C-alpha cells in the first residue's frame, strides 16, 4: 500500500486562515425596506446567539436569532461597532468595506474574540471558518455600523450551510457521507457532483474516537496503521455493493477499477478541538502523485482523466492467495 501511505492524510480540509471566506458578507447583499423588521433582528444579535436566514442566490431574507440547537448558519462570537474603529473610514458617508477589507477586519477584530468564545476549540482543518456579517445596505446607509463576528460553514459563492449545535461542542471535521464525491483544488476541497471531475469518492465514515478511547491524540502513524486495514475493507465492500461475490474473489472489483484506498487523518490541533471523524475513500494518483480526475460512478462506468480505466495485469484471485495456492 505504498501509494496509500503516500496519499493518506496529505489532503485535508481547507487550510484555516483568519480571513473572511469569499463573498462573506451575505447579509450585506440584502436590500430590505427601511421599516423592515429584519433590521432590528440584525442589531439585536449578540455574543452567544445563533442566527439563520433564507438563501436565494445573492438575496438573503428572514435574518433572525434562533436557538443554537436548531438549524442555523452563523454563531455570534462578538459585536463590533465599526464607528468606534480608530479611523474615519467608517464615517456617515462611507461605503461598506469590500471583501479584502472584510478579511483584514476579520483578522483584526474577529479572530481573537472568536477563539476566546470557542475556548480555543476551532479545528484549523475543520468545516468552520471565522467570518463577519455586515448590516444590510439600507441599515448601513442609515448609519448602522455593527459588524457581527462569528463562525460559519461556508459552501462557496457566499452561501453558508445550516448546522445544529454550538461549534465548540460539535465534531468540526469535514468528513463527508458515503458516496460523496470530493474535488481537491490546491489546499482546498469541496463536495461536487459525481458527474463532474472529482478527486475521490467516500466509501465510509470512521469515528477515530471509538478506536482511540483514552482521549490522547493518536499519532499519524497510529491513525494510518488503523485506517490502512479499515479503509481497504471499506473499499472492497463499497465496490461490491456490500455483498461478497459468489466466486469468492472479493477484491476483484477493486482490483479491476485500478483505484486505490485513501483516507484522511486528523492532526493534533484538530483532535484537540474535538474532531474525531475521518473518511475512507477511493482515488487514483497520477505519476506526479497529484489526484487524477475521476468522473462517474466507480462501481459502474467511469473515467480516469477522461479515459476508461486500463486493464490491470492478470493475477490470482484473492481466495487462492489466501489459501496459499500456487499459480
């Protein structure tokens, strides 16, 4: 499993930075009427509150405070009044800060209070990002300069996923459900449709806390040793649809696919933040160890970098090898 060892844990979730995600200020895209009650709900949100809203393209509506046990898109760590910022850039006639300035404000004003709010429990490779929310345009134009800082799970294109529970009390890992196709792009990953190019398909979800029960972080060597067997088994079962073939060659479908078992691992910082879940998956590496582009259902017809899988060399069935029979 040399290829597996080379890939395992090499590609985790998005690299964490103290910066606003792309198109972060989703509420700033809303343009309600001046008497819209959403404006009051926005300014009332405070530290420890969770808020939710409806997303429809670039328009957000029904921004409201909800119980954190209920689905929500944002957990507030602090309120910052930009009118008190030691510059004149947020005066009465100032425009809303652009995304680059929001990233700077996130680093300067949101990072520290958010880490304190979470008691330091933020997985640097996890699904949550520190982000700001600015007032809707009408409220900003009317003089509202309150910026909410907090954490959210970005989905891309200025959208946030709904989550339940407080971030510091949940498993923040980015592990996806079985059959999810994932594309790696640089140091970031995202879930995509399996009919589009992807880097790996998830074969199982594994809770390392059920194996390493003493609470201490299992080293990457220990994780890899455990997941090598677990994820190989998951790959075989996935390719067989959960049923053993009648001929006993249980790994034949996996072998013929030319794909390789792959898994994610948890660095110590992620473990200390409470993350425990990793994924087993199937992937294909190019000669330069980058991920090949898979497309389609790997249990049926699929392509690797646009071509059907090449036929692998003939070999003995697994049952013969297990029984020690000669060629």
